[in-house]
């Protein structure tokens, strides 16, 4: 019984299912610029959302208070 289990493991590692595993031998080296962009992206996104929220808020206040402008 143990021979069949070991045979199946060897077949799965050597056989057709080898394509399921990632190729870890030829990985690209990360560049500092890409790493810094990845670190700064969430802060930039929060900044853009905050500015969008602020502009929408001021536009809504202007719609209520500044009816003579339109």
C-alpha cells in the first residue's frame, strides 16, 4: 500500500501535473521603483478619495446655499 502512495507522489511531481507548480527558478528581481510605487499606492488612493469626498461635499453645499449662481 505504501508503494502505491509513493509512486503516485513521484508521478504527480514528474508527470503532467508539473505545470501546476510555479516556476521559481527564473523570477524577475524586483526594482526599487516598483516597490516604492506599490507602497505608495494605498496612500495615494486614500488621498484621491479624500479629495473627491471634499469636492463632492462642497458642491452639495453650494447647491443648497448658492442657488443664485446657477
